[in-house]
C-alpha cells in the first residue's frame, strides 16, 4: 500500500486569473495538458527489514530500531495524511522480516503526476473567477426589471446551524486547529496540521509533519484567525508517527478539542476531517468510517523508517497537508489523527504526491492520547513489545518468528516476554487476543495499541498444531 507525506509545501494559487496567452493553442505539444508538469520517479523505495517489537529498555542502542518499512509500504499519507502514508495492506503484502536477514529488494521506479494536480487546482480557481465575473456581467446586462428570481432576505451568516450539523461541528473545531510549517536548518520542510491538546499550548500532530524541525530549524503554528506562533518540538515518536509541539508565548484562551473514544467507533459512523490539503488551510471534508483495525505500515519516504498502526479507515477526502489534523465524529470529538492515504501504483495525482482516492487512515485517538501524554511527561515514546523478531515477508498466514535476529542477535530475547511465554523461532503467531494476525506488520500494529504490562493471549502454530499462551507485554523506551 502506498501513501504520501502530507508535509510537502505547494506553491500558492494566483490571487487573480492570468491574462490570456497571445500564442495560439495549436502551438502547445499535442496531448499536453496546460500547466502540467513532467512525471517524476517514485520517491518511495522498498524498505529494509527489522526486529518487531523487540529490544530492551536500556541506554544501549538497539540495532533493530528504528524498524524500516516493509516492501510496498505507503509513505505518510493524509499529509494526512492528512496525509501521513499507509503501507502494506493492499496487494503487495508486507515485505521482509523485522529481524530477518535477507537481501533488500531493489527500489521500484514509478511515475507520478503531481504537477498535474497543482495545474488542475490552479485551473479550477481561475475558471471559478472567470465564471463568477461572466455571470455577474450577464446578470447586469439582462436585468430589465422583469426577473422572476426571488431573493432571500438573509445571508448564510445569519442562519443558525443546529448542533451536530457539519457546519456547527466545523465552526466549533476550526479555532482549535493549526496549520504547521516545519523547516530544517537547511530550509527543507513542508506543511501539515495539528490541533490543541491542552490549555498549556501543547499541539498534537504527526511525527512526519515536524520531523524536519526536530534537530533544529524553524517551526510555527498558524490559527484560522491568522495568529501565528513560533513552536518547539516537545517529543516525537517515529514508530507511532505522533509528535507533540508547544507554542511559544501561547495565548491564555486556548480551547482544547474534546477527545472521543476510538474503541466505540463503528463502521458507517460519520467523520469530519480538518486540515490544510496542498497548503489550503482550514479545509473541512466529510465521510464515514469505512473500516476499523486496518493494519497500516507507512514510510517517511527515506526508505529507512516505518510507522505502524491499527488504523481507522475513512473515505473523507484526505490529501497532502492534512497530516496531523483531527478526524472528528458527528459530535465534534476527536477520534483519530489523520496520518496516511492509499495512493495508486503510479503515485496518484502528482509529481511525488498522491491525491485522495477515498482511502485515508487515522491513528486511533486512544492510542495517540497515551503516546502524547508520555511525550509531554518524558519527551520520549514508550513502546510495548513481545521481545521477538518477526518476518515482514509477504504472507497472509501469520507473523513468523524468524530464525535469526537483527545483527546476529537472538530472535527471541532470553528472559523476555516471548521467551517466558514459551514462544520459539519458527512459531507463527495467528492471533493476538481476538485479533487475527496475518503478517508481521499487523502484529506490530496490534501490539502497539496496548501498553507495557498488558496481558494478552497469543495464538500460534508450531509443527502444524495450534497452541495458545498468555504473555505480559514488555517495554522499550525511545526510537533508537
């Protein structure tokens, strides 16, 4: 599954339509789209392989972390995204092992049409301007006093929106969302979204939105009323793709968005997404929850890191720039963080960026809340683990514990949770509690919906026979 990073900035649309070109239309190359850009190669290469959920909570570096994305992994989407990326669920499989030692496949080349997206967007704005002007001119010239048109005595601004309507939810939530601009010390960066988490000025967003500014650089957050604040990264979790930033000189009247319960969400529930798709801040889109517990592995585009989630799937339109923004229910409660999108195999609608095809993925807010609280408290993420290396190879049979760990380490940590539960190399994990496990990334995503210390039931196959065992999840601190 391929996803796109929503943190990439795009040029703003012109404020006025351009003058008509003097050159005849026939001078353009046949078949070319006005304003379109040449297609570019697919920036998302196949990932490496790494240890899933293993590693000790010590200061010694863990060679299995951070885990690389599985082959065919989507880049951060949604940014979203909204857009960022979901990987490994459609068609291509999850790729090779978290801890399995084998040759990484060669990157696949792809062609995108990102330039076409920008061109279509600008063309739509220009056409709208011309259409509006033309409509006004015709109305003025044909107004002879005999029109049968009936005019409303009120404008939209005076109409009361009932609680629960999309307009009412958007009006309440928009003042607590921000457009984030992040840039590294070299000036590279992009745009994403975030929302007010508490009255102290903490903003929750995606890790891939602010990654460029983690080690220096510039970071700012702009509210819909135009007020802009400098910000700093409090903590970031690459594996969860969650980050917390804090406003400098935060205003005293911040209104945190109400957090819902993502466990109570049902397929078919209405959703509302807020973000800055392609740099268009304060954009509201709607849809439904189209699936739950969707295993998603998303790439940052570098081919060396991956994030895993058991995601909420929505058909609300999510595009690059939506990443980190809130996914709301019909009452305006945050039920997820828009993070990734599924894109078409050729990169979707853009040069290096995909557009919405109705498959967006959000980190459930119950998980994101726990991660954000840990980041605020300690500045570091805490991950649950089973202490075993599992394969990310293409499969639908389960998560197989590898015969060899990363860097020659043991595939099952001696004395770790899996070891204590009796798991061995070659065992294939097929269920975690009542969740069916069809691959290594699915197992990782499900483990990370839990907290260290949680007790889970593992169902596995060994020698053609099914077994179950109880396991107490361990923990590891940090991304490296």
